[in-house]
C-alpha cells in the first residue's frame, strides 16, 4: 500500500472513530432505548463501504482517462445507495418496524457524515492527481 493510500485510509478510519464516538455519546443521552448492536452495525457498515469506495477510487485514479474517473465516482454513489437500501431492508426484515424511526434517523446522520468525509477524500485524490500530473 502506497503512502498516499495509507494516509487516506488512516484519515477515514480516524474520522469514522471520532464521528462514531460523538454520535454514540449523543445517542446515549437522547435515545436510551436504541439497540447498540444496530448502532455498531451501522457504524461498521459505513466504515467497510467507505473503505471499499475509497480503495476503488484510489486504484482507478491512476488511469489517464478522465471520463473513467468520473464514471467511477458515479458508480461509487450507485453502489453506496444500493448497499444502503439492502442494509435498511435487512433491518426492516429482522426488526419488523420495531424502532424504525430512530434507526432511519441515525442511518441518515451517518450517511451524511460519511458523505462529507467521502467528498473531502475525493478532493484530496483530485489534488494528488493534479500534483502528480504537474510534476510529470
């Protein structure tokens, strides 16, 4: 693993742990009846999906074709949406509407927080590509 990729992954993991801890503290005081198993499931789901997406984008950022990278960006959004729908469907099948509203709210919060991180990391990748092209 290259230094740049390692920095991206470690930044995402650090961000995820910090955001996860902050959201956990807020949930502990505002929703005492929420299932912590599902909270951890949401957290790990987003960590795994974001690491996969980051790996996919970083691996394809070495391509000279600019259209390919744009297509990869769009593909990552589609993958994330489809996996999110599957995850929420699994929750719904298992829990049968039990605490559906808090689950969806927490899920959307994590989705948006990781979307912010994803946007920041994609910007870093773009800057890295521009600097690499400028040096060549």
